[in-house]
């Protein structure tokens, strides 16, 4: 993901604004999108996340980067109908429109990064473990929690580019838990899987968008009617439960260029399993297990 200069707002967003952006100075924007507050954030700023991030690393990965995404999102949406919508709503709104890539990227990165930090147990005096129900559900899918850990961390270690690795739950499946990877600013949200960005449309002329959008014909994959339903590819709905951020700025300061494996292992030990259970549908999982085992 390339974050553009503030004086180079893509044409698709300039057309939505009340007045065009000027390159002589950064435009005045209303700061509607704010960096969300984490639980006990003041302590994290001072002490970092014990066992995972130093204060300096936390400042880079959360305070500075998340604020940068909010600033970028405010810049992109200033004076447009989107300036008061949440990052999640913007992700779903822009995912299937390649001309809005300049806004989708910071919205998706802001949502993903927030999900990553919310999933971390930041209390050094508490050891978080999956509840009995969650442990049973995960064990049914992955044979054991150790197997899930090995597969999850190997997947993250194998990512050559930056992105996120997710634990997701399918809404209708006998074994609903899956590991999902998203590269760069890709989103795991159902309804955002249509996004394709094969070229950098921030640098393209407005007239060139029609070839990418391919809004031609009344039938087939390019028909406008087929772009309306906000359903994920393959018709599979998933709920994100947990993620790890593999972008280098999240771990490079503390762990060095060869330290990705150590960072991932330490992150696993700091998972907030209560946060995972909050989003998981465990009653349906137990029902599926009972049906499967007779």
C-alpha cells in the first residue's frame, strides 16, 4: 500500500468534494475520523505491551500509524458524502470500486490494525486462555490448539509481503473455523472480497476508469446488476475473530530483520482469547459438533 501525498487526492475523490484540492497547501479538513482509544492506552504508551512491544514499538505500530491512517482517511473524505462514515462502512462501500482505492486502503488498514490491537492481552498479570467451549470448538476444527498455533504461525511466517493472518468463522459450516490471509490492505469482511486493484488508480485519469470498471452489457460478469449484491466471493460469509499484523513496521524496531518468528511466537502468547470468544458463535459450533459425531 502506497500512501500518497496530501496534495494528490485521486480524481475520484476530488469529484465528490465540494471544491477541488489545491496542491499549494494541504486542504483544511474536519477531523471526523479519530484514532480509537485502546483499553488502558495511557499505560501502553508509557510501558508498551509487556512481552511483545516496547514503548517505542507501540508508538510506531499504534499511535503513529493509526493516526496516519485517520489523517489520510479524513483527507480523502473531506467534503464528500463519506466524511462521517465509519471505516468499516467505507470498506464495504468502496471495496468493489477500484476508483476508490485511495480511500479503501487507509480505511481497511485502520480497521485491520485496530482489530489486531484489540485482540492482544495487554495485562501482564493475566494469562489469557480459551474458554472450555472455545477450546472445544477450535480443537474440533484443528485437532488441537497446538496444531492451530503451528499452522497459524507458519502461515504468517510464510507471508513474503505485508498483510494480516486471520482466524475467521464461517456462518454455515460443520467445521466453521478457518485461517485466512489478506495481503497489503485487503479486508476479511464479507462483502469486501470483490475488491480487485490490479493497477494504481490514484495515478490514472478519470476517463480511464471505465476500462477497469467494465460496466458493459446487460448480462454476464460485467453487468451492473451483478455488482449490486454485497456478498463475498463463493457465497461464503465469514466473521473475523482474531488477526496478527505482519507489516514490518509492527515488529522491526524491537525484533530486527530476522526477528519475525520471535515476534509471532510472542504475539501468540499475548492473545486475548476473551476477545475471540466475544465474536465467535459457539452455540452453533457445539450444535455442528453434535450433529457430526451423532
